[in-house]
């Protein structure tokens, strides 16, 4: 291993961390979904579990049943479409001008190939996903998925997210209410998929 390569990687990591910290401070953490418990200070699997547990047990104490659907988005970081992410950054977070252009440069013009021993596949352009292991990747993911909360609110479905895991739930008051609530959750899921 050449030392200058190591320094370049270490320098890039430091620069990425500095950029991420400056970016988060600029956003002041107020624009993030309060029910996303990952990749943020003072949020964890515990905060996600406590919130969902509290909501469900509180509802059950009052009498109704709770319908719960647990979703797991596979390969979450790989399905972030660059153009949609840039649109979210501009309209949901107010990022514009040079800052938005820099995010575009960070995401676009990437390619990948697969190497197995001496065989190398054809190089393909990458149109979605954030760089794996990057400092900004997790932050960009939670910004990309902010609309989950807006969709759930429109369908009167409670939710909580931890990374790519989403819990959707609502109180069900009797068998007549069950069909309506399940329909609402189903419509919510359909909208999340689109």
C-alpha cells in the first residue's frame, strides 16, 4: 500500500465528516422527521422501540385493537434515485444554488463494474443510490425518506422508522372499523411504494 493513497483517503474522510457536520448544523436538525430514529444524535433503536411500544400499549389500555404492519425496504441505500433526492433537497429542505449543484456533482457521473479474479464486467452508469460507507449517505437517506411521514399523516396512520424499517399502525375499534383501517394502511403502503 502506498502511503499517499492512505493520506488521500483519510483526508477525504475528514473532509466528508466536516461537510456533514456543517450541513447538519445549517439545517439545525429541525427539518428531519421526528419519527425517524436513526443516523441522528439522541435517537436509536431504543427510542424507536419505546415510541411504538408506548403508542400500542396506550391504545390497548383504552380498549381498541391495534393493526400493525412492519415494512423493511431492502437495499435502501441503493434505491435512492438521484433526481428525486435532488428534488427533495430543493423543495423539502430549501437547498439551492451552489449547494444543490454540489450535491448533484456528488451523486451524478458515477459508474460501477464487477471484478471476479481477472474478469471485469462492463462498466455501467449509476443512476440511483448513495455511496456506501460515505459520511453523507445516511443523512441523504433520511432526507430522501422524509415524505414517509407526510404520506402516513394523510392516511391517518401512525408510523415510526428506524433506518429502512417502518412500522405502520392504527387503532381499530371493532370489526366494522377493521376494514376501513386496513384499507387506509393498504392505501398508505401503495403510496409509499410509488
